[in-house]
């Protein structure tokens, strides 16, 4: 599929915003959805809306097949060994909280260490702060290099025999940095710690193979990879998940319920209490089909090429600071500030040009502190974005600079 074929699948892109053709550069926050995903949700509700795992009636069987079929697609998509290792959650945030509450609170004690980095999203900071607070463990940060990358020497120095959990993002949602997860996992395992990966910004943009990474947990959200909101995935190695207790209890997750004691279903259902996110899972399965049809390799090379192009074009704009590493070490986005202009003003002027970018702290306040800024603007790219759109961004930024130099 070439780029204009791809764009045909995203009806939302074909509209004007503030009188200008929409340029959507905020896929890091949430991606747009192809028609196939929108239609899959609508077909489910129009034709076979039903609860799963319970009824023997035809609609219920069709819904169960759709829901469980999506689980198999996710398993294949990330290279997991078994569907028992694929837990549907409300999103990456919930997935990381399950690991923190179920694995963290049980396996971490006073004097132990939890290791993260300065670039983590709040979803991969606060759950660990809570575990540290409750258990008396220490939360440690792997320092960053000046260009916003991680040096393995620092990884070796930060992770010690007292470290029980290492939790690192695969790709930064602010810097775009692609982190050396496989190597960090090796260090974590050498010290007997488990490795948790926040894959929110990698799963949409590159082929992920959890067995190759050898991580113990991997979390991501469907809505950043062409799927619906409200559903995400927690991958966990079966041997670990089997030993973990659920964090939510109720219908769907039980095997037998007595008056004072109950037993749980087998994996992965023991972690999916209540009526699950049926339409969401079906939509996620459809999104995976779509991404695989385009080809993850093609998406990766497109996104990296476009990121490099944006980085190079923006580097030529005077008074603009770009955060994060050189293009070959990053994917998906460029984060920047214009001298003497608040990023919210940048985003407002760009919006008047029909260009959607994100401005703020990007749920990464520890990183903002490290960068010594309170906020930045971020343009993030996906499979439907073009070089012409990057050119419009650059023109919009020049206009912003001009506007604010006159006020
Ligand atoms: N981690 C990263 C790197 C993200 O970019 C995000 C979303 O912005 C999250 C975690 C949280 O994802 P969600 O809000 O879908 O749970």
C-alpha cells in the first residue's frame, strides 16, 4: 500500500480544520483509526453484540470467537508463546498497575530496589512510587546521557543484587529515543530482577518480539496503534503470571465461589474480572490485521524516515531547540521548543493552520525537570503522515516565530 492508499483508510484525515487541510501530528497521544476498525466495532454492535464465555447461543459464541480470536492475534503480533500470556486490560496504565500491585507488592520488601529511568511516562513512574512507599523499597533512576539516551554503563551501575524490578519504556514519548531493552533485560536478569517494558510507543511503530527481548512483562495500548480506546494488553511470562494474584475480583475470573473462599480461573482469565472489553478487543484485532497488511517493516521504515526528515528540517529553523537524540536513535516524533514562545502558544498558532500537535509536559514531569523546561511542543508521526505535512509544520513554525517576534 502506498501512502495515498493508506490515507484512504482514514476518513478523519480528509477534512478541514480552521479552514485548512487537517495535518494530524498527534498520533503519539492517540492514533487515528482505519475504516476496518470503525466497521468492526459497528458490525459487532449491529450484528452480534453479546456477552462472552457464558451463553451457548449463537451471538454469544460469535462474540466469544471474536474476543478470543483477537487474543490470538495479539499473541502472534508480539511473538508470545501462549494466549495464556495475553491479558486484556483497559490500557497500558492499567497493565503497569497490575504488575506493580500484583507482582510488586508481593515480591518487593524494605531494602529492595525498583529501577526506572528519568524518561518514563507517569504511568511507569507512579505505580512504582506507590510500591516503594508501601513496601519501604527504594526507587532508583537510571541517569540519561546528554542526548537523552541510556548508556549501558549506567544501567550496570544502577541495577544491583538488591534490585527486584526494572521498568523501562521501549521508546520515549517525548524524546523518541529507542532504548536498548534487550541489553537492559540481560542486566536485570543477571541480578535476578524482573524486566517490565512500557511498549506504548514501540508496538505501533516497530515489530516487537517479546521472546527475543526476553522481557518478563510488556504493556501497550490499542489506541496508539490504530485500535480503539479503552483496551490495552499486558503480556507476562506464564511462569510469573501463574504465581501472581489477581488485583480485581468478581464475575468472569472465578472457577468456584464458596461462602468464604473462592478459586480463580486459569490464565489469562483470572486477571480479567467482570464483563470484558469485547468490542475493544475485536477492534484491536482488526487494527493488528490492518498494520500487518501494511507491514510492520514498512511502517517502521516510513516512521523513521519521516522522523529523520522532520528532525533535519526543524534543525534548520533558528531559535528552535529539539530534544532527544539524533534521528538514527529515535522514531515517531520530534519534540521542540521555540525560543521565548510558550509551547501552548505554538500549538494554538499551529492549530489555526490546521496542524494538530501536542503541547505540555507529556505526562513526563521527571523528564521535564531533567530537561529543565516546564513543557514542550511535540509533533508525532504515523503511517499516514507525509513529507508534505512535515513541510507544513515547518512553515507553521516559521509563521509562529514571526507572529511572536512582532508582539
Ligand atoms: N506510556 C507511554 C510511553 C505513553 O506514551 C502512554 C500514553 O500516552 C502511556 C504509557 C499510557 O497509556 P494509556 O493512557 O493508554 O494507558
